[in-house]
C-alpha cells in the first residue's frame, strides 16, 4: 500500500470537533477528541445515545467531515478539519471497511454480489471476488443465503452480509456502528472475533461501537464517550492502561441508543 508510513498507527485522530447546525440549532456532537488506534488494535466505543459515537465513527470513516481537527490513516493525513487531503472515495474503497448500524445492502444485488462488488470495484477479478465472497459468507454462516436478495434475509443475516462486505477488501481500518445489535450473542461474539482476527492478520485498526457488555473481553481497549468527549473506559479490556478508572463493576444493564 502506498502512502503508508512504516510503523504508523492505523488511526490517529487529533483534536476532532464536530458542530452540527448553527445559531440556536447548533449541536456540538464531538469535542476535541484525540485518540490513536494501533495496528492490530481492536477498540470498543461505548457511551449513551447521543454522546457522539456515530459522529466520531463516520468522521474516521471519511463519511462525515469534522468541523476541525485532523485524521490520519496508516500514517497518511486524510482530513484537516473539513478539508479532504486525499480522494475520499478512492481512499475509503481501498482502506476502510464500514459496517453501518443498519446493514445498508444494495437491494437489487444478491448477498454474494453485495460482497463481490466491493472487491470488483477494487480491481479484483470476478472469479477471485466470487471465491472470497463465498469464503466470507461461509465464515459468517450465511453461505446458503448467497443467492438471496437482502429483502429475503433476516435482519441478522443482512448484518452478517454487511460485515462480509466491509471485510472483503482486507481494509486497514474497520469501523462498525453497533454491528451486532440484530444478532444473538453467539453470532455477535463471532463477528467481534472475526474483526479481531482480521485486525491481527492484517495489522489493521478496528473501532466498534457496541452495547454488548458480554463481548467486551474481545477488545484490547475500551473507550467511553460522553457528551462528545472520549475517555478510557472499563478495565476488562485486554490491555489495561495505567491509572484508568475501573467501571466494570458497574452492574447496570447495557444502555440503549
Ligand atoms: P450516538 O451515535 O452516540 O448516539 P450521534 O453521533 O449520532 O450520537 O449524535 C451526537 C449528537 O449530535 C446528538 O445530539 C445528535 O442529536 C446530534 N446529531 C447527529 N447527527 C446530526 C445531524 N445530522 N444534524 C444535527 N445534529 C446531529
Ligand atoms: Mg449512533
């Protein structure tokens, strides 16, 4: 991959702020967020509804430009405030896999074609694309639905196809916004573990917005977002940073968005 500084973190976000609207409709959704996701690091992003999680994720995903602050992916500066420093479409397609809260599949393509198209847009042959799509759908337990259109799939099946599509290009950054909300806990865990596997194999960085307390042990680092700010969170993450607060003892149920 070109433009990738050797050894640079997968994701670097510095001083990111997002203001929606203006005047008396102004909402500051993200306030001076700075964080780094290393290569192979899998991060959970927790926080109540409206705290800015999707705003942060879509900013890093180059879908929703920040008002100010900087974003670098794999050492390559990509955003300087709202200004793009690369061709965003191309960069997204080549380096970023995004799983939306709703599966967002193309309705007139089959499940397999939805995965395959991501590969073909990146220059993969139809044959190789079909093979990789088949493998991913198989791993995610939806291979038997490969020829079905999204409308014929359950919410959970659609979401698994969307995960397969996001991973198809072996992106160096994977961003997922509550990807397991429609899945049972076993499937949800499987998806989290797949993200982890992909991150480790490819040296990519992963951020997952989740409310699933049962899968938190899969993550290396946990951040909590509140009122647009990000802080290190619960201490059952695999790598426990020094001096952080422990909030895993909190017995309250998962918060809903
Ligand atoms: P979360 O994903 O944590 O629920 P969001 O990032 O979606 O939070 O939203 C953060 C804040 O920004 C909320 O107050 C929300 O109402 C506001 N917001 C989100 N998107 C928009 C938008 N397009 N226009 C105006 N306000 C928005
Ligand atoms: Mg959200």
